[in-house]
C-alpha cells in the first residue's frame, strides 16, 4: 500500500508551523509506531486513534503501521494531531481516497468513541494553515466559530470521525458539513450578576479618577498607594471600562493568546474588549510571565496583552516576580527560555499596582494611629524595586474621604461612558499623529522618536531639566513624563504640550498630585 499524506499544525508559542503527517501500512509485526519528536500526550495518540477507528466501525489494519510527523526536528505536543493521524492511517489503508486528504488540514482530538473533541489554539493554527496556502481546514464543531474568524479558508466542522470519512468518500461538496454562524453572540444575561462596574461608583477620589483617565488615554502604567478602603481595587477594575474596544487585528491577536492558554470564554470566539488580569500575590514567575513543564503556556502578562494587568497588594508579591515585569514593560513582549527551546509571547499591557502604605494595613486615624515604625514602612515599600517604580508613569496617593467630601464629590462624578468618550477622542488624536508608524498610543513611542520627531520646545522642557539636574528624575523617567505630557495635550485638544502639561505630567510621575 502507498504512503498517505495529510497536514496539521504544530504550535510554538503563538505561531503555527505546518506539519506533514505520513502513514504507511506495510509488512511486519502488527503494531503502530509514531515518530517525529513527540511528547507524552502525542505518543498516547496511537491508543486513542485505534479505539476511535474501531468504534467508528472501520477495520483496523492487521499490519505494521508507521506514522511520521515531519519535520522531525520540530517539537510536537498535545492531542491536536489525533484527527490528522487517523485520516492519514485510513488513507494508507485504502479506506479513504488518498488524493482527497493531501490538501486539507485536519485539527482535532479524538475520543475513544470516535467523537472529535475541541482543542486549544485553533485560531493561530488556522492562520498558519492559510499562510501555507490551505483552502480547507477540518476542525471540531466546538472550534468552528473560532476557526471561522480567519478569512480566505473553508472551515469544515465535524462532530465525529465517521462523518469526516463519509465526507471524504463522497467527494461531493453538497455533503460538506455546514459551518454554524460565526457572528459573536451576545452573552446571556446572568440574573445573579449585579450591574457592570462603572467609574461613577467611585466617590471621593477625584484625582485618582483623573489619573485613571490619563492612563487610559495614553496607555500608561499606574501606581496607587493608600490605606485599605480608599478605592484602589475599585478604580483598577473600572479602568477597562474607559478603554476603547479592540480593532479586528488586535482582537485576533488577543483571541489567539487566550485560545492557546485554553481560557477562551465559551460562546465568545472573538474577544473585542481589552482583557483584565488580576493574579493573586501567591502567583509564581511562570504564572506571571509564562512557562510550565513540557508545553510553554502564556502567563498573565500575555493574557493581559492590549489590556490591563492589575497587581493588588503589590508588595506582597515576591520580589523576583515583580522584577520579572521590567523586561516586558520595556519591550512589549516576553521571551521564555527552556531547555526544549525559546518561545516569545506578546505582552503589551498597562500595569496597575496597588499598595498599602504599611504592612499592617490597618486604618490609621489620629485617635488610633498605625503602630508600624518608619523602618518597617520603608522595608515594606522597598519590595517594589527602584527600576520597577521608575517604569511607572503615574503615581497617585489615595486618602480616606470624609462624609462631607463623599457627598460633595457626588455632583462631579462622571460615568464611564462620558470619560471613555474623552479617552477615545484623545486616542484618535494620537493615532492621527502616529499615522504611518507601528505605534498606536503615546506610551509606545520609542525614546529616539520622542526626542526627534516629537521633541518639545525648551520652554516646556525647562521644569524637567531642573529635576534631571537635581536627580529627582532619571533619564527613563524623563521619557515617561514627556509621553504623559503628550497624552495630557491630546485630552485637552492641543497640538503640542507646553509647560503646563509637562508640569502636570511631572507631578503625576512624582506622585505629588
């Protein structure tokens, strides 16, 4: 019998690589041999495929079966290859036409009863297939909507192995299973859930709300420090409500990362809103930046790509975890190196830190002051290293509000929709200014361009130079203050920042506002 060939995709990070699956049924002792740098889950495919074929009422070849996954030097992991292996084997056994299985891509895991089960990473796998020239991709029914997001390819959703075989045998496009509607449905309303978060919920923190608007408009990082109950967590949770929706390219990029991680929400094949990640302070470095044994998975910094990463009680995080954020904050991506290889994930996120002023976290009043010594407070906040704090664009101190302040602030509170409109207009001004460049907001402008094409006049830079000379401002801090000043100008509708904007941006960076 001749060798039968079909195709699948191996995922390395968020990129897919085409894999040719070859099957040969020949003479020798009956058995199945899988070759091609496989992991444990893929080595177990022989048992899943055998049971699926037999339970689908097809004869299992009583001969020596060899299945090769090419290129052999590429690591292959997971159960994504089950369907392709089964189809190649059936083609080599003459149960399906070999010429009909050579061009389509087959993605899916097989159950022992022959059902085709959903797998992770279908979106980046289909993108890789299209880039390789595929015009037809066979996927599980549960992944059909996700695969249908990629234009220029015919998606064939299949529930069972038997239906795939019958479709291949018929050779009639009319027998092709139909793709369900891929339009993103509205999530069903949960009667047990309350109203969605809104910025109008936060009273008594006018400066913090203003800082949140500035960060949303320019994509800047934020640090909030204040006693418990001042609204730090509430403010952070409402930051995504101020951000504009993702465009299609950004949405596909974010969806691909969540698909690989296996955390794509059911019924929502395309993520159109900026993600919000809030890991617990016991999270490890692998959970934050990515990693894992065997398969390298994206961490919280990548799951927060194009969105917000919120670290509540930031000083409680291990110092090594906090310092691991420094590199992705600068480069917008994270590279995870392991013995098996190196994988890069995108990680362009807004970092929001929240901290109490002292380790006891007890309310401090004139009648009952905090008992932490100045030394204890310094040691506690010193867990946030200087290089990390230097990368924070806006720093805000939150104080407890009195009853009178809460009542008077109610008349000035704006809902998220009103603030989001101003943020959207500011981002549109920035996009217009950055047209023709790869950057989309002020926080992404590199240093060379910031001091070249977007150089500010000496009058606007004079307060920054004074702080630079006294050591209050670092060279990195200078760049971040300039970026914030451009955001303030965008919010005010100005063409360029002047001294008023640079002074305000400097105050926000120093935490003096």
